[in-house]
């Protein structure tokens, strides 16, 4: 076993301490939100809840779970996330694959066009008017209209470009077509990049709020984030009228909604986090 020098030991010790501090700072808000959502009213209002719950009370969760509108919005968000991410990945993967091909006509111009959209945009008002004219006011409209992000296409294009051309040439000699080349060669060799971009799209869809609230007109199609905001607004009015009569702390309801919204992300993220850093680093190697 190699002996570490004194400076290396000091460096590693400080690095572990800093990482531990950052981990605690990142975890504390989540733990506090859970604790505040299930703590008793008196304990919360007297500032006894610091880290762990005090006088546990699950009334706010029962209130939320009995709300049919909450579950409808939850299903809507799952719909937007699953189908929206699938559509976005289809566009991004095929677009990135095409942009890596030197035999593509006007390849440089098309790449510049994609990058140009990252630098400039028309602004919120023209975009809103455009979406309204295109009738982007339903589930499928939201999925299709917000299907792609230029940054993710560039990320995947750079990753695909790092795959040796010799592998592609050997596959073409064996008689595979473009679709088989993408499906059997490029995608399996790009798992890290695929996982990274999928995470980007999934979290963006899950947290989608602004355009969904502006464009969607049917309350039955609202995603969870929009519905939660409406709940908080309505609940705040009720708190102003009868806050002292509630059997639980007013903020506990807000924290409970927050916890419900982040649970799926907390469950899924650890499984693909190992690909995240590798995917971003490899995707940023070539321009």
C-alpha cells in the first residue's frame, strides 16, 4: 500500500471535510421540509423543529391525498414527463446523430443554426403569441412544442463525435443501415450521455410551470407544479381567515406539497447520477 505524503493527507482530509459540509448543506433543506410537514402545530410555531420532527402529525398529508385534483395533476405530470422526455430524446438523438455526419449537406450551417438559437431568442411575448396561434393549449401541444433544447443536442452531438470513425466504417462494411448504426452502435456506446440528457429533460418536464400555467386552459390538464401553486394561493386565503383554528401549522401544508413534488426525483436521481459527470465531461470535449 502506497504511503501518502503529509501534504496529500492534509489535502484529502480537507477535501472530505468540505464534501461532508456541502452534503449537509444540501440535505438539510430536504430533511427540514419533511420534518416541518409532519411536526405538530405548537412544536413548529414555537420553533422547536430544527432538524427532526417533533410531535408527529400526518394530517396535512391526509388532506393532500384525499384531494382528487392533486392526483389528477400528479398523473398529468407523469404523462408530461414520460412522453415529453421520450419525444425530446427522439428529436435530440436523431438530430445530434445527423449533425455529426461530415457527408451531410450544409452541415456547418445547420450546426451554426442550432447554436444560434442558444444565443438569441424572440422573447417571451412573441413566443407566447406564436404558441397561441399554434393552439398549444393541451397535453400533446405542451409535449411537442417544448420538445427540444439546443444545448442538449450539442451535448449529444459532441459525444457522438467522440466515437471513432473506424467503428462506424466497420459497421457500414458489414451492411448496416443508418438506423441500425444509430441503434446498435451509437446509442449503446453513449449510455452516459443518454442518461445525462434524459435527466435534463425529465427534470425540466417534471418542474415545468411557467408555460403550462400560461397556455393550458383545461384545469384537468394542469401539471403538479401549477396545481400546487393554485393550492398554496387558495390555502393562503383560508389561512388568513381561520389560521388559528387549523389543527396543524399553516406552513406544514406547503412543506407537505413540496415533499410530494420532489419524491420521484429523489428516487430516480441516484440511479443515473453515476452517468451524470461522465456524460457532461465527454459531451463537452469537442465542438
